[in-house]
């Protein structure tokens, strides 16, 4: 977002077993996979344990198909000035990438051949719009969200895999709060679960909120969260394991070590949010479910895991990562500043 850009029910197998004996657990660890670039990689999507896509500053879009042993720059030509803050990958060949920024810096590109060629499918023409994140319900239907335009968040939709985009009428969107917007920090300020449910994370105003749509993005309702909110604070990432159970995480990027807990949980599709008994210490920008009970959070101050759906957290890495993504089979990747990328091992 403009004012906040300074920073910068499928059953799945459990990657991390939950047992009564903590000593018998396989502890997670990030295994760095050098990318050869110095870009800040805030966009990330894990296809599986071998294949992942990452994107970020300096017109960077990377792809690996060998567990990160090699990463290849596959960005569209003549995009070195763009900042690709989000990427959605459907497999090793198909992906949609979003560049952020005011006016026509907000663009969406699509590839169907592993990045050998790209089609520019959306180019923002509204001077006051600023697109932050993109998310898909399936391989065809997706949403891209912008900071408020004329007092309401702007949402574009696609029903053909990102080939074309059309604006969703603003009548179904509640008014934005003064100063409210989204954080383009990890590609997770909009998320989906199931065929119709979507959520938008906000901050910047006097309350950190989550907006929920149960009809594919046509109508939205806002709910308050207990997370702190200010021009540099709010909800930075959302993750839902199914349409009912979600986790919101964030904090204040201007005070990343502030002890204020910045996690909230919902078990009713995001209508209400509660703070858990315990939370990571400090600001976190990325979030991902691993199976049905485990959640991983990352940020500049380190990585944490919860094995009970977000109620209690344990730190397992002190390195800096901006975002995290886990495949349907529980294979997780992280990425961040200075071209950092890593694969989770146990």
C-alpha cells in the first residue's frame, strides 16, 4: 500500500507430527537454497517439494524445479523497474504474477510455459488505485485487491485463469476506515478457501480489520481484530485451513520487536476474532498452514510454529524471511530479503 510500503476442507497430511512427547518431535529447520539474486522476494508459491515460484523487487520472478538447487530468472522482458510482490502458481508451467505500485505500476502477468513467455493481462488505469495482493479459488477463478478507491477497497476478478480481469461492483464492499489499506508485505493480504470464501487483511486505520466474502467476492463484511493498528501496523497475512478456521498475523513493522501479541484466531469464517493464549514475540508478515493443526509464521525477526492451530507458538529459526508457502502435501518454502529462499526440512 502507498502509506504502508515503507517496509519494504481438504484433509492434508501433517508435516510435523503432534505427540505427547515433545522430545520425539521432528523439529523444523530452514535449508537455504541460494537464488543468485539480491532482490527482496515477497511473493512465493510452493507447488510441491521440488517446484516453487518466487517474485519480488527489481523485476524478479524465479522458478525452481529441483528443490532449490537452481533458480532461474523467468520474468517478463522490460520489467526490471517493477516490484512483483505476489505470485500464484498452479503447477510448474502456469503462474500469475502481480506487480504493485501506483497507477500503471500495478499489473498482472500470466505465463503458461514456465515463464518462457508472458501475457500482460491487467494494467491499472486508475491513478488512485494501488494493487497489493492476488489469490485464487482454483485454477480459473481469482481475485486481486487494491487499496481503497473512492472510499472502498477495489477488487478485480478473473474466471479464466487470469487471462482477463473485470472490476467487482463497489456496492458490495463496506466503506474503508480513514487511512485503512492493505500491506503488500508477503502476498497474503488476500486469501481464499473453498470455492467461494475470500478474506482481505487491513491496517493503517484506527482498527485492524478482516473483510470476508462468502460469494466469490461480490459482497463483503468487515470484522474487527485485536491486532494493533496504525500507519505501520495491522493484519499483514491471513491463512485459512478451511472456510471456517483462520489465523491472522501482523504487528508493527516500524517497531518489529514490540512485544505486543499480533495473532488472532477465528472459527466462524472470520466473523469474529480472538487473541490466542500465547503468540510469537514481535512483528510477523507471512503465514501458512501445514496440515490440519500446524501453522508456520515468518518475519524479519524469525520463524515460529504452532502445533495447535495458532494457540501456542515456538520459535525455531532466527533468520529473516518475509513470506512462507506450503503445498497441499505440506512441503514448505520461505523467501525474503537479499534473494533469500529456503525449503523446510525436518
